C-alpha cells in the first residue's frame, strides 16, 4: 500500500514532527517532503518506502482505505 499526502501530514501530526524532522528521519530532502505533501509531485516508490518505514519505526500504523477511507493511527493504542 502506498501512502497518500494526507496520510503523510496526519502521521507527522501524530508523532509531532516537522517536515524537516521527517526528512531527517527518512534521510530524504525537505523539498521532497514538502512537494509530496502539497501534491506537487509523486515521489519514487523507494522514497515513499523510506518515509513509511520512518513513521512505522515511530509507532505509526497506516490504515488501508478498505471502504472507510485511508488513515493513520498509533500501533499501540495506549499512546
């Protein structure tokens, strides 16, 4: 499953990261994060994978659309 710009913004909100902090955690450029979240570009699959892994390492779980809409949440509900 690929992540959407809205899921990226929501995941950053969950963990309290700025775009710069996400870029650092994923080892990508801040411009790439900004353009993706703004919908100005579609990053390569490898870029989306490192973004997703950075969020997952921080405890974020991505939810498939499966009829209810895509979303994000913490993997551990006690957070």
